[in-house]
C-alpha cells in the first residue's frame, strides 16, 4: 500500500475551479500528483486557461461532433490511455460519458450534495443548493464518488457535511459547499494514491494507514 504519485486527467466544461484548486494544492505541496491531460467539452471553457498557464496538454472534445454516446466517450478516454493516466477526475464536467471497462473505478467525480439526496440528471451547480433550501434540509455537503454509467450513482469514496444556515441563499450555500469540496477532492486523491481504497460492488472501504 505504498504511496504512488498519480498521473491524472481532468475533465472540465466551464470555469475549471476544481482544476484550479488541484493545481494550487499541488503547487503548495498539499497534493503530490501529476496532471498530465485536461479535456474540455467546451472550446470556450475558462478552465482551459488554467491548463495553459500550467503548461498542461489540453484538448476539446465536443459531444456534437460525434454520432453516438459511445463515440464521444471513446474520444474522451483515448487520450487518457495515451497519456497513461491512473485516474480521470471530473471537475465540473457536464456531459454524460460511458465508462469503458478498463476505466472501471478509475473515474471520479465530486457532487455538491450528499448522494443519494439531491442528485441525478439535471442536479448540478446552484440547482442542487436551491433544491436543498426548498426542501428545508438542515445539512448538505459534497460527495466524492467513482463514476459509472448512471448519473451520480457510483460507489462513494467520501463525503463531507456542511450545515445549512437559516439565512442561506443558493449562492452562499454553494460557496460553503465548494470550500468543503476544495478539501474533500484532494483527500480522496491522497487516499487513492495510498492504495488504501477498496471497492466491493457499491461499497468502498478505506484500509487503515500503516502509520495509524
């Protein structure tokens, strides 16, 4: 269970705030990995500028350019194979992809809610937080999970809880949940690098650290 320096690809669709967070954590020594590929579903994604600034290879793969979901997914994962990545990290990637067999339990995503609540198709961004408020939930949070062929469905690696305040708006709640995401995603990647993550069907267990 020795630590491994991960090679990852990051999938984005917009501002790339998750990518930026990972780059900052990497820069300040809190995350020991190599981001070797950035793939965007949107040629105008602001997040591509973060990749360019960090001199990371990037490309755009648009759903509209492919006739079938399988062809789109293959166009996403082909460069990931070529770059010999260990994991594919979704960072605000808004397109549905089919996970090929060789990437089973090697694609991870972070959802701005506590799966299985407030998740699934159409639940992203402030829509999630507004739904939490409309329902009167007292807590929310974020979930890091493996990705399968269903929306927000794969095995859960870890979750972080964020309280809902009486005066919250969707925007204020989103900001606090994102702060939790900024710590949860790197922690999940550190666990994966440690080799302590074990997947058995839908359940994930974390083996004890040798230092504990």
